[in-house]
C-alpha cells in the first residue's frame, strides 16, 4: 500500500502559528505571474521558517530515527529557539559552505523479496531540508500539472483513483499503459534537475548550491563504506518527493500538450465545471478530426498511467513516451513491467487497486478490487498482528496489541474503501484473520465472545450494526471487523482548493478564529531558559484554548498576561510536552504557587473565582503539592 500523503490541515495551522502563511501565499502568486526569485535564502533562514520547520517534522515518526550522528528530534527539541535558529544558520552559512553529514543507508524489505534503499539524513540536515521545502513548495505548486497527485498539498491517492475512474467510465479510454521507470529515485540526473529548478524561476544561486550539496551528500552503507552519488535523489530525504515532482512535471506537461492542452483545444470556448475544472469538450471534439494520438496522464510520484482510446494509439504512445523519457530526462523504462492493458478484458493495477470495466445495465462501468499483491500483504500483516494478541507480553499487553490491530483494520478500510468490490475483498480477509485469532484464543476457554465494554460513539457509528464484531474476554476490548465495510465513491479533487490562497484555504479549513496578532506576539515572546519544545507547544496550547485562560475563561489581552504553566514542575519530573502545559493568566499563576495566607487572600479577591474555577486552581496546586484553597480563605 503506497504511503498516503493527504493535505494536512495541521500544516496549514502551523504556518499560521508562525506567521509564514502570507509569505508562502506571496511566493505562490508571484510564481503564477511568472516572476523569478533571486533571493530566497533570507526566507529559508528566517527565524519563523526555521521554527516552523521544527514544528512540521517533530510529529513525523521518522524524526525519531537517528542518522549517522545518532541524534533525533528530541536532541533538538531540548535546545532553546535561538540556539536552533543560530545553529541552522551556522550550518548553512559555514566558512566552507553547507556540507551535509553522511546519509545512513538502510535497506527496506519489499513484498517481492527484494529491498528498497532508504537514505536517512541526520536530523539537522532533515531540518534544513524542511526549511527549503517550505519555501520551494508554493513556487513549484504554481507550476505543477493538475494531473499529478502524489506528495502534493490538497491531493491524494483517492483523487488519483477518482480521475482514473472518470477516464475509464466517462471518457471510455479503455487502453491503459502501465509505465514503470527503472530505479527512478536512484537515476535522476542532477544536471537536468538543477536546470528544471532554474526553469521554475528559482534563481537563488546560494539555494541552488545547497540543493546540489544535498543531492551529492555522501552515503554511509550498512557495511561501513561510503559512497558518493552522482545521480539520484535519496528516498527518505524530506525534500526528495518535491524534487521528484519537479523532474516529472516536464513529462506531465509534455503529455498534456499532445492532446489535453493542445493549442487547438484553446481555440474553443472553455467552460468551468462545478468542481472548478475546465470543460474542454468542444476542443476535444475538434481534436478527434486531426488524427493525433489521444492520451491522458494520471501520475502519483513516479507511478503513472497513460489512457488511450485505441490500441494503435496506445502502441504509438508507449514508444513516444519511452523515447521522450530517455532523451529528455535520461530515464529508462522497464520493458518487462511496462505493458498495455485493455481494461475491458484484464485488470489494470494502480496504487494498490486492480481496475477494469464491466458490463452493467447495458453500459461499461468501473469494477475494482484490492490488488492481489496488496491483498496478500494485508492478509499477512493482519494475521501476524492477530498472533500478537494471543501472545501478549508485559511490555506489549493484550490491550495494546488489540488497539494496534484495530488501527491496522481502520487503515486498510480507509484506504481501500474506494474499491467497488472492497466488501468482498475484506470479507475474505475477515474470514482468514478471525480463523487464526479464534484458534489462537481457543486455549483460553474460547475468549473470542460477542459481548464486551460499551462502544464509543465513533465505534458505535462505524461497527455497532455489525454481526461480525467480537470482543476478547478478560480485556472486554472490541476487535474491529475488517469485513464490515461499504464502498464509498472516491472524491475528485476540486481545482478551487488551494493551500496558498485565502479563497482556496477556505475550502479546507476555517480561519483560526483567534487573535492572530496576539498569537504572533506570543510566538516572538522569549521563552528564556525553556526549550524549543516548550515554545512550540505554547503556541499549540494558545490555539487549543481559543486564546482564553484555562481557569477563568477570560480572553488574553496581551502576551504579558499569558503564563505557560507546567502542571508538574520540572523539579518534580515534569517535561515540556504538550500534555504537561496549560496557559493561564499571570495572577492565576501566582495564586497556584502562593503559600502565604495574605498572598492567597489578595489574589482570591482580585480574581473573584467561582467554585468550578477554584476547583481547577486546586487541581493544579495539588500537582505542586500545595495545600488546597477553601472558599472561606477570601
């Protein structure tokens, strides 16, 4: 199953927290207008952009994987904000220029028995890559094709599959060319890539130099040897997916120029559909009289499909694109894995789905399943996790293993529910998995039962009507039924959705609804001897509390009024983690810490707390091991 890259609303929120959204919007607008960008490093190395980069990568599980320097995101988070900013700038602007540390090579097993090479940069280099990605992405997004869906904000696998369904069922393009590029990420031509970046309007020579250093960073192999790459973008680098899209964006536009965006199409009036896309029906009708090859592309990262109307067009298109990739991008196509499929007769595989058209009510409609490879892989993964439930350990309890299994079930269902026959595929999975689980738990007096704890609201809505739902006796925890799933038609992308325009973001999420200027002031407020983790979580807490004191409920009026309180103080083992922080008014903070009766009386009279508010104060005082305040102490 490919890794899904959905638009993260959180990433948009983070940009707003650090006041960078307007900057990115401006870059996007200027790129749309064809402007060039000779000075981008000032933005890349700005304090706000660096701290935003830290925010965006800290939640990534990969940030806890050490590189060759054995450091993780936790080693960065304990530093102050100024220490992080200064170090990033020193690394990039060093006397000898930017020199990334060696990338740690790790071989990841593939289902077919081979391995995929993964490059793990050091954490500081990952942070720098994230800084660059944040600035380059809006510039590139303005230039990218609407037919690419992988690793882009606002686009996903679901949108790619939806477009595939449209081309097969509505446009009747039943010949699909399944292209496979040999070792794409390992064979990207650096010279060509740099020229493509320059063509995007990115003319900052310092930034270009840094990108070259990233591309040629030494690779530390598992046997301890070091290699120096001359081509390729290492998988595992934060910026690699963006660079891959830049490389293949030229392919997208070339394929479009052959039919979809041919000059003849533009001679006809172009209407706008409800989803914001262009209706080029009249232009396409005129194109059919030209005798040119009809072709459409759907691309997700390096995995792409070409859709044609006839076998003759498909054969010619396959040869043309193969030659074009070789001549223009220096990339070879795998002859063994690249094939032409007539979806009226055979399934075509794409992104973990197998798809064909089948007759129904006198028409040809899309019919899709989980692909054979993906189904087998999910079966193996679920069975293995089911075994873990039956052999739980003190370190991984039965409850933990059930929750992990349930998360896997939801992941499979959420991804594959857009397959038309997903219910049949998942019922087969359910039978295989539950047979294993029932047999493994049989030695415990048949512990797979029909009754257990009360379901949560979410569980009740999703699985409450299922006769397949079972519980593990003893823990009373439900085991989510993988077979209880209903097909949902995939949603197509809306051209009006855009992460880099105020109008486009309005379709994604509502505005913060809080005092943004005060949030900005809080972001700039010194955190003194506290860590970057503390400063970052302080902003999240401000948003979560809607800019109000957690005790009194009153709006904060200035950053001086805001105190970020550690529920459990550091001297008692407390941390700077989000769950241990709370934002309160400064007088409330003094009351929580007060021990002298006269001090308590003064702040109680000032705040005029009611009983629920006093209860909150006392709960916080208890964590400090301070005595409870009674209402008569006023």
